[in-house]
């Protein structure tokens, strides 16, 4: 065997380990407060989007979903280098402590004040009036962001709210609402309807608009402020820029929202993606 061929073989063998390493997926721990045991539904829509993104990246990333309360998932993101969360709103405080995807995976109409058996309340209400004028007891989930305006009011008047923690806090809040343990909870109408649409008591549920809140709220992917977090965000944004993933997200939103909120959410997402993709 000639020295040239031997040199070529040595060179190839030297490169092979690095090629193998390059093909290894980026392993990301996904902390999630979604409780799959509720209603025996293994996935929710945002979780399916994350799996669609993983599939679109074709082996470049490997997601491992770990149940965690909202409070614990943020703690893990801050203490570990390979943690990501999903369907999270951007707030000034969070932007200082996490890396966020450029593009959203979800859009929701603004959170509503969900009330049970309160026909006397107006369709539009401020949190100040809800607490002080109507003396409502409002339940909220620990560690959750409800949007800047609502979060700001809660922070300044936390004594006016009943806080519930744990992985299943959102579901337990709505159950306690039906049991009249709260007068109201703060939740997205689409989420509440999806969770309790077959419950006959939903006929007495109302979704009140909260004054001074944005029409559309986006949910993003947030990752640890680390080199691994940067790599994950780059990959997530890469997938979210593809027409395939955007189309999946738009089509799903077209199915879960009814007019007029449907058109509002699709328009907001198309603006966020900076494209005009018709939802089919």
C-alpha cells in the first residue's frame, strides 16, 4: 500500500469521530407544566408543535419532556444549561433571565376574567373594579405570566388574589371555580373551553374582557442563558422560519378559534412570522 493511500486512510479515520459527533442531536430538557394525565390526553396543541419542530429539524435536536410546576420549570431553566420551556410570554423580567425564540408557537386572545354564575357583571371590566367594586375573589396560578398589564396589577395588589401552585394548578383552579370556591379565574377562553367544553356547567360561564390588555398574546420558546441555550434557540428559530412548521401552526389555530378571534389570531401570527401564508 502506498504512503499516499495510507495517509489518506489515516486522515479519514481522524475525521470520522468529529463527523460522528456532529451528527449527535442537541439534547434539550423541556420542562413543562402540562399535566398529561388529565382527561388521558397525552399531548396538548403546544406540545404537538414542539414535536413538529423536533421532526422538522431532522435529528439536529432531541427533546426530553419533564413534568414540572410553573415555579420549578423557571428555577430549572436558571440553574441548568440545557433547559427550555415553551408557550411562554415575553416579559421584561423574563427577557433578562432567559433566551427567547424570535418567532412564537402560539397566539391567544388576551386572558379573560372567567366567571361562573355572575350575570350581573359587565362584559368589559377592570381588575380594580372586579376586586374593589364587585368584591370578587380571583384565583391565579403561581409562576404564570398573564401579560404585562395584568401581571403589573397583580404584583401591586397581590393580597387581592388567591394563588394556587403545582403542576395541575390551572386545571384545579377551574374546578374550584365550578365549586364556587372562587368568583373568577384568569384564563384564555379557548383553553377553558377546550378543557371543559363537554361540562354542562359551562353554560353559566362568562368570559369578561379585562380593560387595558393587548388583543393578541404570543407564546414563545424560552431557553437557558448558556451556549447550549443559544444553540437550541437558533435551531428552534430555524424550524419556525420554515413554511411547513408555520403552516401547521396556522392551520391548528384556524381550527381551535372561532370567528372573529380566528381571523385576529391568524393575522397576528402571520405578522409575527413576517409572511402571508393562507391557512387552509
